[in-house]
């Protein structure tokens, strides 16, 4: 009788142990499934760069026109991103990227200045884009857009590739009509060959703290290495970020003997000449000088 009672107790204990073990196994499986699910969700969010909130999923369209200076680009980026990338952050990032000369051969002579190499284009950034990434994207676009150009043309014109970008930046600011870009580039090169001062208004505008609708005689006397009315040769760096047409014009200038040009039409057309007296007549006729 006692043996039967013991065997019943043992059977009950075994059943109880099995139930507890089953419950434990079920609980562990539940934890495993939950862990896997959470891991999948986290991975998908990481890949998409979204946290699920409307704010983090925001994207920003940034339009950079041809001829913008680096400061103007920094202001536009800050404005277009709602200051997610501030003007100061962009400028600081530009200084850091400018040191990457091993990656970008065309920055070898830039001396830590990215002016001229932030390619004008419409960009799409999102809330995860950092200032440094935004700058690098623009520099990468410059590399991509100019990769098919024959940069040896610069040497053939008696200038370096970096000087070609400087000339392109001036052409971008001076030319209003596409067909005049190579002609204006030829005037700049012709004056350089003769040792003449370039006397380009856009370089003085760059030296001023604020752009003016018209330069005064006092402005032309400003003490700056960018003032080509006082300093011979090219300015020390680009004065804007040129588009591909201006860069091409600097590498493939028109074959002319022109040394002067004057704005002679509201649509941006210039009149060109080699003769100084004719240049003065143009100025008197069209500018009232």
C-alpha cells in the first residue's frame, strides 16, 4: 500500500516538473521571438536612416546657383535645411574637406580654400546629412562634372588647372550670355600675357564686405589681394563657384586679340575691342563715363 502511494507521489512530481519545464521553454521561446523582432525593426530603421518620426524623415532641397560664393552657399544650405546645418558648421566643414588633397587632386593648390570647388547644382539632403557630408557631396559633384575635361589645356594656355578655376570663377560673374564666356576668358588671358592689370569689377565686389549695385572710385582703391585694379595678375583664389560652361571656357577660350569689354545691352551683351580709345568711346556711350 505504501509503495503505491509513493509511486503516485513520484508520478505527480514528474508531471509537475514537466509542466514547469514546458512553461520555462515557452517563456524562453517567447523572449527569443521578441528579441528577433526587435532586432529586425532596429536594422530596418538603421538602413533607412529613419527613427519613425516625421521630423527625422525630413528631406531638404538645396538649390545652389552658378556663381554663388562659398559664404552664399553656406547661407543657402542653412536656410534650406532650417538650420539643421548652420552656416558656421558648413564653413568649418569646408575647411576640413579642403585638406583632403590626396583624395581630390584639384585641391592641391587651393591652400585649404574650397572656393571654386562647390559645384552649383540642386541637391537633396535629409535630416541625417552632416555638414561635412554636404560639403563632400558638392566637391564630389565637381570631380564628376569636370572628369571629362582636358585639364592639360590649362598648361597650353600658360596657366595651372587651379588658375583655370580662378579664371572660370571670374567668367561666371562677368558673363551673362553663354556665347560670351569663351570671349571674356580670352580677354583675361590676353591681358595676363601682356602683364596688364585685369581690372575686373567682380573681384572688387568679392573683396567688399557687401555686394554693391555699382562700385565707387573709392571701392576701386580698396586694399585687397583680390582688387585687380591695384594688383597685377590673377586674384589668389576663385571669387565664386563656377558652372561647367565657365570652367570649359577657361580651358577652351576663344581665339581673339581683345583686351577690353564693356556692358552695352540690358540683356547682358558686351562689346569687345583691342583698342583703348574705342574702349573709352564704348564707356562714354553706354556707361556715361
